[in-house]
C-alpha cells in the first residue's frame, strides 16, 4: 500500500463513526460489536477503540480521543446477528480497511449489509 509522505505537523482526526444497516431485514442491527484498530506498515494491528451499535445501528465515536492520520481497520462482528436473524451465516465478520488522511476532522463509515453482500462508503 502506498501511503502519502508524512507532513511536518501530523493532522488529528477528532472522530470516527459508523452506521450499520441490514438491507435484507430493512432495519439497523442492534448490539453489533465494532472494533477499531490502527494498522502499521508491516500489517500488524493495535486496537485503538470500538463500540457497539445502538438502537439506530450507529456507533457515534469509535475512539475516546483524537487519532493521527493513518491506516485503520473497522471490524463488525456480525456472526451472531446474521445466524440469529436470518438463520444462516456467510460473513461472520465485516472488515473495512481505510486510510484516513486527516482532510476532515470526522470520518463516517456507513455499511449496508445483507446475508450475502455488503457495501460501504465515505459518509458525511
């Protein structure tokens, strides 16, 4: 992965949030654990935050403090939810890797999921 060269003053990201919607059931999954890890150049990860989806499928902030720019990984633990709600399992986890360049103070990473597919995008 090519990462832009560091600037003299590292930019900080005030908040990373997410939203999960089960498009098959037409509702947000409640109680899904979401982990946030920083990913180093060598691929190793370090847990830097996380949360659990609320009644609207949202985690308003995945970390308690600001984070530096860099490569991050969001991991949604969906196994129990899909098995329980849909009676089957294909994606036990949804893993999203992103590079946050610090161009904005808040990054929102929504995920639209069903039993056999998911998509994500940079939200507002």
